[in-house]
C-alpha cells in the first residue's frame, strides 16, 4: 500500500484496522518510494560507513538542519488526487519525515531492529514551543497557475508549498532546529539535506559557518564548505568547497522496482511499519488542522520562483 495511508491519524488507524481484519501484519507492506531511492538509503549508509562524519553529527556542533524537496513540476494533471491532499500530506508526512529519521536514527543492523530504530527516531520529533502555530508552519500556493489547473476549484486553498520547523528529543540532536520545506512549481528539482554547523568562535573577515550538503536529487552530490585563509597579514577567509557527485554504481533499480523486488523476497527493512506511519500523523495532525483553518494565511508565489517571500 503506497503512502499516504489515510489523511490523518484517525483515518490511518481505520485503514489499518480494516487491513488487519483481512491480512496478518507481516503480509502488509506500506510503501514510501523515497525509501527505494539509493540516494535516500545512502543518508543512513553514509553515517554507517564514515565514522568521521558520524562524529560530527551532534548538537554541540550543529546550528540547524534544512531538509528541502523542491519540485519544478506542477501537479501534472493529478488534480483529482492533489486537490484533496495538498503538499503537506503528500510530501511531509512520509518522504520528508523519513529523511529526518534516517539522519537521526541510531545506527543498527538487522531488518527489524533497523525499523525499530527508524521508528524511534521519528517518534522523537516534536513541535517546538510557540505562541501560535503560525510560528512553526507556513503554507503557499503557486499562482496564477494552480487555480487554473483542470479539476482545481477557482478558490482552492490547497497548499502546494509548505515550510515548517521541528525539534527532536534524540539526545545527540537535542535543540537542533530542523527546517523542512517542499513545494511544487519552484525554480528547480532538488532534494537536499543541508547541515549547517556552528559559527567558528574566532571569526575573521569573510568567514562563514561550515556546511555539509547531501544533495539526493537534482544534481546529486555532496558538498562540504570549509574556509581557507586568503593571502595577507590580516586573517581574511574565502570558502573552500569540496564536492563530488553522488552516482549509483552497481545494480541501480528504479525505486518502485527495487522495493517490489524486496517485497517479493519478504525483505521489509525499507518498508514502513504501520506504527511509523501512525507516529508521523500524530506529530503532524495539529499542523494540518491549523493549515486547514480559513484564518491561516496561504501565501501566493509565482511559478518558477523560490516559493513565498514570507
Ligand atoms: C509522490 C507525490 O509521492 O512524490 C508527488 O505524490 C511528488 O506529488 C513525488 O511529485 C515526488 O517524488 P520524486 O521521486 O519525483 O522526488
């Protein structure tokens, strides 16, 4: 069963209840095609295979994390689905949350232990304290354009862009803000995790914080931003960028192909547990209730731009 499972916590529980009347839990495969992407799986394997990198991933060193899934495409004739779902349910609940979980989960081998650990990481995310939910989430819609799509209401308030903030209780990441954003009809297709490290304590002119970009889609690659001193008697710095493309080498199957093959072999590591899906709805339900209120702003942005200026 492909994501999204339901449209909120309650509908997800109802679907699960009906499914388990007909199937055993181990016969049900909840599919998120992002978990079939080699680049997304690599978030975990980069950590596993690079102890040096893994040691850098902790709250004393990191300032914030950005998880971005920007799409250049619009709704591609899928108004019948998208009008009732919107970007928040379509992209955040599963794809973006899974990327956050893979980045923060405890490294552990074995299919079930792995899923357990991924679930635990997801459950550790929470909404930061705020006076109003508008401080934590912002929605947008591309226009003119979206409301002119066939099958879309002329006064539609469906979001095609969302930006939000989360924190996690996972000890190594405690206090690090996670900013998630995703939208349709933006400048370019790019899926990226950017980890921005704390600013250096002694700052010379021109220096900026270190950053690690893991670009999963678009021009997939990794980029490390360091600073190097320029010539002269005064310490003045310029960025030194180390980068390399991330390419899949070996048996590179398209995501659904790979996942279906694994399902045939009963391999469940990269399928969602019901409890993971449930945890994501539980976390995000208050935000989606808020986004649906007529009083919650819906910011318009031009197609092909970087999203709402707000
Ligand atoms: C799907 C959404 O799950 O993911 C689509 O329903 C979205 O709206 C797509 O465009 C993005 O996937 P990808 O693989 O192109 O990043």
